C-alpha cells in the first residue's frame, strides 16, 4: 500500500477509536456524525483487510492487528501535528546566520556603521554580506533567496515585493570647504558654471538626477563621470568639482573629507528610501527580525 492510497482522516478516526472506544464519543470529538465515523471505519477495514475494532458490551475493542498499528500511527499523527503547529523562531543572541543585503555604496556608507554597531550588541555572531545587484537582476536574486533584504531607492523593484519606508531624502550639492561657492552661494548661474562630477549609479533610481537636470534645460560642465559614489568624497576634497548627491551621502562625507553642502538650485524630486523583501520571506522569523531592527534604527 502507498501513502496516496489512504486518507489521513481515516487514521485520525482510527486513533480516536483506540483512545475512546466509543463511536458516539469519537463523533463528538471530531465533529462528525456517527454514521460518518462508521463509514470511515468500514473504509479503513477494506483498505487494511482487518476488522480493526469489534463491538462489545464494553465498547469498540481493537483486534490484535489494530493493537500493533496503535503506537506507530499515534506517533506519526503526533509528529505531523507538531510539525504543522510548530512556530519557527529566531534568536539573534545565539544565531550564526548570514544575511545578504542589497544596497548601493551610499547604503553601505550610511547604514552599515550603525547597523553593525547595533548587531554587535544584540546579535554578535550574525554575519552581514552586502551585494550590489542592479535592479534588473535583484528581483531574481530575491526570489531565489540569495538576497534577504534590499535597502535604498529602488523604484523598479515591484513584483512579489513588500516594502516599508525608512525616510524621505533630498538631493544637495556637495563640494570642498574653501570652494568659491562657499562664499558666493549655489545659485543657478553658479551651478551652470561649476565643473561637475556625475555619478551614473546604473541599476539604481539615482539616474533621475541627470534626467531632471537635462529636462530643466541645464547643460552641466561635466569634467568626470564615475559609476558609483564611493570615490566621490576623495575626488571633491582635492578639486573644485561639484557633485549632486543624496543628503544621506553628504551627511556621511562632510566631516571625514572636509566638505560642505548646499541646496541644489535645480528642483530634483525627493526620493524614498525603503527596506524591501520578497513575499516568500514575509513571515520568516529571521527576516522579520532584521527588517524590524533596520526600521527601528533608521526610520524617520
């Protein structure tokens, strides 16, 4: 006999008859009519080729064959019940799990110092790995379980994705201390005349900067294009170049690199920084814990 040949509910009836020995009591416990219990027993008798239970003045008495089945069936049903009702948990204090977070280099600069400090306090053995996935591959990586969470401005990440807002972010102009713009101010005319570094940041939403500036009819005096933000602080501190960057990046680089920031004279829409996760991890305890931690630490 194969498992697909038998209805699990028949074994539930069998187990209850072993325990209570009365059809009426089993019917009341399982919420099934007495004829329904009798029908289930008859089906099981035909499947197993044994009477299983005999009617006596003391109730339904199991046959020797039924008694041999009693313990393994009770054990199997108990194991199934416990498995289906088990609630997975996550203990950050003892976990050695690795979480992979997708973020840009801005995200690494802004989020990781505070996040790692907090993890050191409450989850000392948890390992964080970051990935710089472009939005066109990030969807697949999250669906496959290779990336646990994504953090940042990722407007193209939608299908099967949950998200929670952390904060709203504006763009500012960034330049070195002592730059002539620090005295004259960042006017639209000064913005046009300044020499600029442009950050391409492919696969993220930061491409809107160049698009918005172009739509405003402004042609920047571009001297340098770089694919990411990580070198921008080093570049600005020793040149007169200007960069248009998110406020979070500016905040993290002002002091270390001796820079200043000013409102951008071109109106660039604010961006929303979110923590995002795939639907498959929506109720996974470890994922729930980490995204709540990130929300508590960084949401405004």
